[in-house]
């Protein structure tokens, strides 16, 4: 394998990630040393926080333009507040954020750096001229957005239709209750298992240049629906034959 070491950076506001469990999962799957570190976004310089705040996006239908952040916006980055409880979500341009992260990681450590964050990372799609939420960004370093795992794969169509027909708070809570369990929520205990799949995708992408599989019965399946995400990562929880073989070859188990 190209990598011999992976460094996982925690997102302390999302304990459901269960970093130690993920560390175990990787070392059981690959002959790779795993190190866990604290939140990547803590104890940075003021200028780093400003640069991160620069990558915020406000208009989903316009490609990236550098944002001039307010002092408050810079401070939010500094305190790394829990954004999952906020009604309004902050969006970031995933590739711009990745550039900043790459610049900050200056060590020549030969490792794959995987950064967990609750920031919602989005990428601009030139085909439909709008931003889309994404879970995985980059190759090394890689961002895995836990908010992305909740927000990027779509919820059942009927859920959106139900929401559209009613806007009052009470009714919205009722609708959320009705669909409970059908999609990931912020405090979901299944998040760690779902993230295992994204970790596999990140590692495979770095090793082979190919992250995804077209088969739902494979943990490398790129789920666009929450329902498929649950199927691939929780119900089925296996790799397809082809990818089992590729991983065996990568790890010299053949
Ligand atoms: Zn596969």
C-alpha cells in the first residue's frame, strides 16, 4: 500500500463518530498504523481562522467568490461552536477549505490525514450551476463532513412533500417523528458505522484513484439517498466480491 499511516482528527462536537472505534476498524482492515488527534481546527492562528471564514458560501447558485468575513464569523471558527444545534447552517466551499487545510498541514509526515468536521462542505457543480453538499472532499488531506453525511444523501421524497404542505413548527416536528429512523440525524448512534464506509472510500481513493462502486451491496457505493446509505453501510455492511479482492491484493493477503 502507498500509505503506512493514517491520522484521524476528531470532531469533538460529534461524539457519535467514536474515533477509537474507527481507529480499530481501520487497523483490522488494513496493515496501517492509525493515530488519532484532537480537533484539527483548534489552536490555529487568527489568520488561519480568517482564511477558513473566507471559504463560506452564501449563494448556492454562484461559483466560489472569496467572502470577506466579519469579526464574528472569524470568532465562530475560532471557538468551533457546535453548528448542529444552529437553525441556520453555515456552508463552506469544500475545495477552498481543503486548500487551507493542506497549507496548515506542513509536516512531511508520510501519512493520510483524515479530518472530521461538522462544517457542511459543498462543491460547485458546473453541470447544473449550483453547490451540492458533499461528505468526502479531497484525496490527502481528506475532509469527512459529518454534517454532510446527514444533509447530502437525500431523505425520502415523501418527507419533503409532507414538509412542503405544512410549515408550522408543531407539524414539522410531527413529520420528523413520522420519518424517524429513515435517515441520519445529528445525534444518530449509527453515524460511526456509516463513517466506516466513507473511510473505506477515502482510503480506496487514495490508494487506487477510485473511491466508489456501482453496486449497492458494497460499502464503496456512493449513496445519493439515505435509504441506500443505510443499506450499504448498516444492513448489508460488506464489500462486493470485486472490492474484497482488491483490498486483499492491496494488503497482500493473497
Ligand atoms: Zn464494490
